């Protein structure tokens, strides 16, 4: 093969002249050379940007060297279609077709790599990791994503589009010599050498001779997960996340395996230390089924309202060590149960919904709100309360189809959804829907209506004003800082709206027959330089209303403990599969426990002892200090084996329950003991 090109000293033409010895494989080699250069430069730039955290790990040479290894894997994956087609299209007869196809494929491949790399800084700033499964999931919601990008990341959006377009144009120009290349050589030589080329490509993609090919866990070289993600490139990070999504129900097995009976036994044994006397029901269809008799006997069960606050981490709450932009929440905590050590189970809103509304523990797979087998007959508070005469409603300020919330909730016990289309003349509308004022005004209106109708009700309210790009109406608060559109200002506005709502609620007739829970779904931008940034899972929680007395709950608690606790406080006895603790049964001073899913890491915390499960690596142990807000890794304690087994059982349980469809309340779970036809499962 020779290149029919004009004489030129341009570097890329000189390079093409040298690549001609590779025949039809020349564009593959060119893609590798350009791709390795671009990805290495991108990685180096990210390392300079995050220099403090990179240098703290001491592995910057490994980041560069192992990064090249990852880039070879990704470029090998992109080269597969071309290499597979070479024996057919690389022949003399189809040479013109091969030149056009290979040019298009190489240009598109480099454009995709550049697009993902230029998206990476903004993604890291928001999620403290390279683009991963979230990058793909958000593509399902173009309206919300485009509005968010336009409102809060306009400069980054234009820069990304410009750089990607420039990359496409530049690659097209660099490929011009190949579009003029003439075919030389024998087709027989091509067919004889192809198996060797394919074998070399397969080895490059596998990147190891071990029994398992390379995966992201192989490149987890430090305790800082963000720094570890720099070793990858964003295309491979996204591709591996998409691949892992195919088998999500079994994803917890990345930590190890236990038989199903061992899982259930370990989970049941773990509850003994909390002094919880609720009996387990021996039900094969729902092996975690519990008979819970409410500790607060009531003539008529109280109504329930859960207000899930977007991104309201402890980092914003002064009394929990935060910046102090929640004065209304601080005022309200004197009226009820205030949680001092409450921890979210994950880092996304649907994970918070999963934990608070269903009591379901976290797993490395997607939250069940979006998984197919959980779209019906999956236990939620709405399903548990339904047989007791409760009607359940979801109130949201945006579009309720986002993250599959509407489908999941209506399929599992909720009878009504109120969302953005139901607001007439809202005070303010932004990228994520109407303001928290509008949302809570609607909630107040609906609670008054339900009280007038005498209906037992469960109302689930989900706020959104504290979401990037942090839009809210003018003139409501004294700004914490300039400019207006910051997270601290948005939290302060959300807090203002919350305080205004509770002032209305306390003066309303429904206050005396309603229990309220205010809790965050997760903290904002969860990140840190440890295996699991425990301090960023710390969230506020407050239960108030009716006759709830003031109390400081000091035990370590998880979001999954809230639903069982609320059932006792509102006076509903029931059978349910939730493994969370009923905190009304516990004395003060118990160490407690929490569980946290952080990407592929799972943290199990008992008191201040933490064990972190990692894919294909030994568990790590540490001690968390809530005062300094630091997790210090330490040698395994004497009870390491017990902690690891307990953590593994709780990490494996949700995937097994989901896969086997056993997180439900069977119709015959309890005998019909109540005379009240509204209360089919009452044990009082």
C-alpha cells in the first residue's frame, strides 16, 4: 500500500507514510496513537486540577502508567468492529468502502472519547468521580438535564460542544491522507495475518493473563475513590457501568457470597444487640417479615407526612457541624425527635426514596425505584398502611416521571400523584419544577382537605429547590453569599419554605392528628479522600407533630430505621418485611448501626467501628470520629470476622430479596384480629 498524497512536511502526513506498512490496519494504529495522546493529556490535566488529593495518595506515577493501560483497553474495544471487518472490507475489491468506513469510525470514536473527557471536570465537580452510570441514566431525562445545564453550567456546555466539534473537524483533517490511500499487497497475506492481529487485540483488551480480565477494581490503588477514577478514562468508566447494569440483581456478590439461609440468619442475629423484641414471622414468601406491635397505642392511628428534602446534608446544619444555613430547622428541632447521628444509605434521591419509603437496604445496583421486578407487589409504607384505611399521595414540584418515581409509587400502594402540571400560577418555576414554597403550599392545601374529609392519609412530599442550578424566588431570604445561585443560598431558601410551612401546620386543625418526618435524601456532592466519606452521609432528621415529645436521638441510625419507627409513633401495628430498627423500643445510649453505599464500596458502621466492603479486595476496617468527621483506617479489630460477615449479609440481602421477589407482605401474613374493617392487620 502507498499513500497517493502530495509531497508535504506536515507531521500527520509523514506519520501516515510510516503507517503504510500496516496495510488496512493503518487507521486502527492511527486511532490508538491519537487516542493515547488525547486521553493521557486529559488525565494529566485532571491530575493537575486535583493535585492536592493526587499527591496525598502518593501514586501519581501509577496513575499515569496504569492510565495508559486502561486507555489501551478502551481503544481496543473501539477497534473491535474495524478489526472484525478487515478480512472482508480490507481486500482489493472493497477497498474504497473500507477507506470510507474506517475514516467515519475512527473520527466518531475520537469524538466520543473527547466528548466524555470534556464532560469529566464538571461531572467530578458534581459527583466526585468520572462519568459513570449516572451519566447514562440522566440521558433518559433530556428536559431536566438540558434545563440544568443551561441554568447552571452554560459556559461548560458551550465549551464542551466547541471542543467536541473541534475534535471532530481536526480528526477529519488528520484522516485526509487515508482517504487517498491506494491498495497494495496480497489478500492472502491479509487473511493469514488477521488471526494474529485479532489475538493481539484480545490480549490488549483483556490486559492480563489472570483468570479474570481487567476491571475498575484492579485500578483501585488508593483509599481515595475519586483519585482511583482518574486512572480510568471516562469512556471505559461509562462502558463498564453500562455493562454492569445488565446483571444488577446479582451485583452485591462483588463483595462475596453467602447462602440465602446464612444471609437471613446473620441479619436476624444482628438485631439482638438493639434489644428489639419484635418477633420474626416464619414466612417463606417473605423471610424478613416482622410482626410489629405499635408501642404507641392510639384510639385512631395518626396521619403521616414525610418531607424528603433534596440534598440537605449535615454539612448545612450548624448544630451538626455544618455551615449553619438552616435556622428554621434548628428552631423546629425543639418540637420533636432530633436525630444527631442519622446517615443516608446512598448518594442519590431515589436511594433516599428507597430507604425512607420502603425501608429497603442499599445495594451497589440501581435503587429499586428503577428496577423492573420492584414495580409492583414491592412493600412500601403506602402498601403497609393501605389495609389500615390510609390513602397515600405523592406530592412533587417537578415532573414525577423523573427517575421512574411515578410508576414505582403508583404501582406500590400510592393512589395519587400531584406534580408540576397540578400547580396553578406558581410563585416560581425553575429547571426542576415549582419552588419549595409552591410545593409546601400545595401540601398544606391537601392536608386541610384530607382532614376535612376525615380520611386517614400518608403524604409523601419531595422537595427540589436545593438542586443545581439552585433557582429560587427573589426577596425571600437574606443571601448567605454572593452570587445568588449557590447551594448555601438554595438550602437557606428551602429552609425558609419549610419553616413557613410548619408555622401554618402548627396553627391548622390537622396538626394534632399528624406525625411529620423531615429528612434529607442525601448530602450534596458526596465526596472525600477516604474509601467511604462517612461524614458526607450524615444527614439531619426530625420527627414532630401531634404529641411527639422533644428528644435527642443520639444512637447511630440509618434511613431504613425511620419507617418502622414511624409506624409505632402513629399507632399502626402491622406485619412488614423492613429490617430497620423501631427506635421507640430502644433506650438511649445504644451504639446503633448504619449502612452506606458509595459507588462500589459498602460501609457498615456499628457505633464508631466501620468495615468497608470492596469489590474483589479484602474488607477494610476503620474508626469514625463524629467530632473530627474523619474515618481513620486501622488494622482489623478482634471482632473483624463477625463485623465482616454481618456487613456482607446485609449487603447481599437486598439483591437476594429483590431477585426472588420476597420483599412484600403476603395476604395471609397475620390473622384477622381486628373488628375495625379499616384495620385488617391490626394487632392491638
